[in-house]
C-alpha cells in the first residue's frame, strides 16, 4: 500500500463517501475498482473490504446502490473524438472550455435548492447528492418507474450478496431518476449552448469538426441511468485517477500524462485544483479539512421533480412509454422484417453490421432520427435496437446478462427522440456530410443528399 492510501485522513474521507464514519456503518452496497471499466461481478466487494483495493493501489468506485439513500450523480466532461487523451494532455484548456456549463449547472441547482458535493475528476466534474429512501420524494419516484415490465429482470440479475440493498423499489426509483436526470441535462444543454464554442451534448455522441476544426464536445454524461442500478458505480474522491492507463487512452503519450487524484472542489477554484491534484502531499493536506460526505438534498430534489412533472419532456415521456416493444417471439415477423431498401445507405450499413457502431450513441442517434422520419413510434425504435443487441450472432463482446439491452435501447432512443420532441435537436448535423465526418457513412460515393428528405420530414412534423 502506498503512503497515500496509508494516510489516515485519506482513508477517513473514503469511508465518509461510502456513507458512514466507520466501515461497519457505511451504506454503500459495494466497492469496486473503477467506473471507467465494464461491470465485473468478480470485482465487487462489500465496503468492509476497502483495504483490498487500497493494498493494490487501485482507483476506487462505490456503488450507486445504497442502503439508506437514492444517489444522484451528474457527470460532465470534455470529450475529444480525434484525440481521446487531449483532456489529460492539456487539462487547463479542457476545464476552461467547461466553465460556462459548470456555471449553468450551479445556477440551475441553486434554483432548485440543491447543494451538491462538487468533485473534480480526470476530465470533468461530478455533482453528487442524495435523498433518503424513506422520504416522500423517494416514494414518488418509485411510483414513477417508466418501465416496470423490465424491473423483475433487473432485480433477478443483482448479485445475491447485494440483493437486500438493491431491491425492486430501488430499481424502480432509479428508472424514475433517469427521467429527472434527462430533464436536467436538457435544461443544461438549452441554457449553455449559446455560451459555448463547441457543442454541449447529452452523452458522448459523436460530432463533426466545429469552429476549432476538432471533433470535440462537452458531454453531459447521464449514460449510467441507461443501465440497471446494480451495474453502475461512481468514482470516489481522494483516489488515484487511472483511467488513461486502464483504457489505453495514452499508449502513445503515456509519459506525458501526469498522475492525478480525484479531489473535491473545496476552498479553491478549478485552476488551483488542477495543480493540487497532481501533488500527493497537497491532496493529503486537503483530506484533513475537506469533507466528502454526500449531502442530503431531499427538499431541493422534490422541487426538481415538481418542475419536471409539468414540463414538455414529461409529456413526451408519457407518449414514449404509451407503447411497448414487440414481444420477442414476434420479432421475426416485425422488427426483423424492416425493409432495408427503405433505409438510407448509412443506416442500412449500420444495421447489417452493427458491432460496435450501434453501441455508440451516434449510431443509436442515426437510427432514431431515420426511423422517426419513417413514422415509427419511438418505443418501437427502441425495440428494434434491442432486437439487434439481443442477437448474439453479432458477437457484441460484452455480456448483456450483466446489463439490460431493453433498458439501454429505451434510454438512448428516448434521449435522442426527446431532444427532437422538445425542439432542442434542430437536426443541424442530420445530413450526409456530417454523418461522414462522424464516421457513420462508409460509402462516401453515396454520400450526397440521401438524408435530406428524412430531415425535411422531421422538420415539418413536430412530435408534440
């Protein structure tokens, strides 16, 4: 174990974020090594085994599932599709770019009366808060579960040792939290877009080159709410940030990327925090005075919920969930019969060879837009994407038994269709040139105007 993890103050802050003052009091369901990797059941351990991770000097994450609370986690980060390591090579620029978005988030959270824990990670910001699971707001969320038909499957997949902490009520509330986070993300995008030189996108959806000539965005990443609760975790403050090395982001520049720690934004601005996180002694000193207990913001979250319930997005959600995926036994006569000749070449190529472009948000965005223009109900677009995910013949390279193809297809389709329904997606990049720039047109000789009629249809047929 390194001196950093042997430090009593560091250890105490880690326990604090797990939801208690001592390890036998904490309320997190489990601890694991990172939220930057795929879910591995073998890597989940009870919080009381925190030392297992410390002894191996790993970066540490805790479960979103919690015995006493529902956790809310808003994640924003700079993403560069041309150079994934850019945020680590030039962090000052990456974080300066995000500043207008951060200010918008702070204003919105203040408006709702939510005072989150603000954490600086490797390439962005985390805002974290919680509400009590026995609160009225939590009970309202449980009743708002948008897709109760998938709840049983999620509950059955919870590792048995954590089944008591992550039960059906928690999964139902998590489904409703997804709706609230989507509302927040739309508000952020709406308020921040005009302040930015690069796009603000919900999830890490590919874009073409912007004014800077780079394919870069600020991502409001709420994608964790597109998976079952048991499978998602949140990086702990006061741990190492090892993502560039664990995901191979910096194989050709790894010597240029400094080792940093995740720190709370406490008594300092972002510019100073970027310096502090590189110096172990200063982070250990910070741990002596910076509390990272996740704040209870039940009252403010109730205001957020009330506002969402009166929003146009809520009306769209009611429309979205008014229909259902076709049953799997009917797919051969429904989704599998989708005539390819009616689809644009880029989408036809995508659905014929979906691995792994259909796993990317831009792939699901392309299908959602195209099929909306063909008159499909968005819930059936999700069902169609699900039918692709659940076809093992595509060799997805991931175990869908650890996730839910149905929930993920619903989430991304809902997000992209919802942006169009509320007018936030003006379809400026729904054209052949942009699709080629994103890497989703594999036949440049066909690229011309095949998406133009679909775009025109969407522009002249409002969904709400």
